C-alpha cells in the first residue's frame, strides 16, 4: 500500500507534537486548568484530523485498486461515515 498523504500526516503530527510540548510548558508555568483543557481539546481535534486523513488515504487506495463497483461504493460510504464520527 502506498501512503500518498504521508508528507501531510508528518506535518500535522509535528504540529501536534509542538502543541503537546506547549501544553506541558503551560503546566510548568502553573497556567489554569481551563486554559490547559482547551489546548488538550485542540490536540484531540487535531488527532481526529490525522485519523480522518489516514482513513481517507486508505479508502482512496482501496478504491483505486478494486474494479468491484459495490466494493468502491462501500469503501466511500465507510470513509464518509468515519468523517462524520470524527
């Protein structure tokens, strides 16, 4: 399987990593929990975006590899459903 979205995934993960470091610094600086929780929520949303991108890449790969029309439709439906959940 190819990973067409790998560069974008790596960029997103690097941003998330930096964000997590910033949250850790907020703790060291004794920032308030409401601010910290807000930032943790932002990281969770960013991770959901990474998951969605991985699912999208996987479905695009599957659809490109199959000649089965029903299989393609099912894969696209799964991708759309996961996107709604995230």
